[in-house]
C-alpha cells in the first residue's frame, strides 16, 4: 500500500525504502531457452533478453520477462511468449510463491501478463 496508507485525516506517509526488491534470474532465462529448444518454441524464447524476480515481500514474487518486443508488436506475440513460459514454469516456486508473469519491452512497458 505504501503511499496510500494514511492515518486518519493526515497526509499519506510515503514508504521509507523500496517496497519491492528486484533480482536478476539469468539462470531461469537459460533453462527456459533449453526447454524451448526441445519443445518447438525457439523462435518465441529468443525474444527474452532478461528474467527478473520482483520480490513482493519475504516469500512472494512476480516474474518479469524483458523482451525484444515493442509496443508496436501485435499483442499476440507477447501473449504467446507468456503462454509458453507459463507452460514451462513447473509450479515449483521454491521457498516462495510466484503470482504473476509480466512481459515487457526493453523500456519496461507492459505488453502482456498472466497469472502463474
């Protein structure tokens, strides 16, 4: 809630630090590309430039794919990538829970999202 949390009629209090933590997960990118090579999704997987885990607290996170797609690309290509990544995602979230998959362009603009 960060800035939206106010006390009574006083002004909202902005958070004192980051409300999330971002972590590079290049190992997931490599594992996804390996899977894609064996499952007919090489052309789709080649668009993934970076995989980032966006920690939402101590045990929950979203997965963000930074891609070569742009906002001018048809929405079907980023959605197709999201579907393929979700198929690969095995549901074993380790110690935490992955909630959402977010596909972005290089500038961070959201192109597609999907619940994991």
